[in-house]
C-alpha cells in the first residue's frame, strides 16, 4: 500500500529547510581538520580470485585522520585514467568482499567502495573499520542516536567526513580521472551521496537510490519502521531532548546538503517504501539545486526500490555525460 502522499503532491513538496546559521562553517572546519590530519592512502593488491578485475585493499584517512577501509576495483587491461564511481553502503553493511561489487568495474569504471565505520554486522556485508566514539553517552541500539546530544559528537559527522575523504582518495589515484568522479549509494549510501554532493565541488554525477538521512522530523512522524524508529525510541525516553536532537540533525539533513549540490543527479524513490518514506526523498530531490536532475519513481515497490532495474538508467546517464 502507499505509505505517503499521492505522487502529484510529492512532486510539489518543497518544505522549509531547518538549517543552522553556521552550517557551512561547521562543515568547512570539519573537513579542514580531516584533511590536515590525513596521510597518503594505501592501495595493496588483493587476490580475490578474479580474472577480469584488479582488486586493491584500500586504507585511507577519514575523519580526524582515522583509518577507513575500502576496496578499489579496476577493469583489468584498461588504459588511461578512468571515470570512477565512489560507492557508499546501506545501513548496517560493511565493505563486504570484492566479488560482491563487480557491477561498475564490469561496465568499465574504476570503483571505490567505502567501508562504513562501526557497521558491517548486518548478516550479509562484513565491515572492517572501527568507529572510535569520543562521547559514549547512552543511545538507542543502532547508529542514528550515537552522539546525538551535539553535532560535533554525532556519528554521521564522522561518516560524512569519511565519504568526502573517499572522493579525495579516488581523485588522487593515477588511474582515475579526477574530473569524472561519481558518488552513488542506496538507502544510507544514497543519503551519504547527497551529503557529499553538497560538500564536494566538481563531481560528475550523483546517484542516490531510495535515500535515507533526509527530512528527519517528518520521517519520525510518519513511519514506525527502522532505522528512523531509533530516533523515536530515543526521544520517547529522553523527553526533554527533542529540540536539541533535531538541532543536531539539521547539520546532517540531506535536504540541506541537496540545496548546495552542483552535479547532475539521478534519484530513485519507491512509493511503498516505509523505511525511507517518499516525501522525505522528494524533500531532498525538490531542493536539489541543479537543473539537470531526474527521479525514477517505482510505484509498487518498497525499500528495494528499482534494485537491478535502476542500474541501466544510471549507466545511461553516465554515457550521456561521458560519451
């Protein structure tokens, strides 16, 4: 069943943005500190048993210079600098194993898969990057409320910074064309890609599928599905912290990042998605500050969205952009 408004209303939904006055300074300072603390990335050849792809085990400097793991895949026997897709992972997942990420390299692209700190124990994609939590205050199980009391302590400050540094890492690799870097992801990965779109100039494209981490307050009011339900559970317990919590979240809302984006984008949304309700996705899409944007609507799907049907549309967009 539909979980939100009819499509006509969704297409016109442009809510006011709840944005702190120091949003840009907050992120400029955070990224400056991370880059100052960074060191050169390590790309170690990895035998994944594959005959058409070269695989590298990657470690790069993320938030506060902390090490972040990933995979870097290159089509074997390719020549010249390649366009690169930097991929972010859905909630709970880690970088997994190289053979689980063959689609983009099979299409001829370099592919950097970023591990998500602290995640990777969801039963299918293993993770290898710890999250040193600087606060350790009480939280709802999961990641949504970790450090929620202050934006500088919030978990997604570290994740979004890692994601920007992943783009820096891809651009610095000699086999990557730094002017043809794309960011992509589904669910949490889609939300991360929108954040990066608002923080990094010169991206070639942004590909957020059924994105999470957008329009938090509305999400908590219209769905009882996880992970947004983690916020509800936390605020049900910490009754006096509601406004402080949403102040923190305003620094991490995809709606605010979308308003700063500069790259073409292909979104997707599913009208029966209770995990990332359609109005939260359209809030980010409608605020996305680039004329060259499109959203694929999957009317009878839930959080799986278009799944494999979305990929040909993404490839077609990149062919149009790159020739």
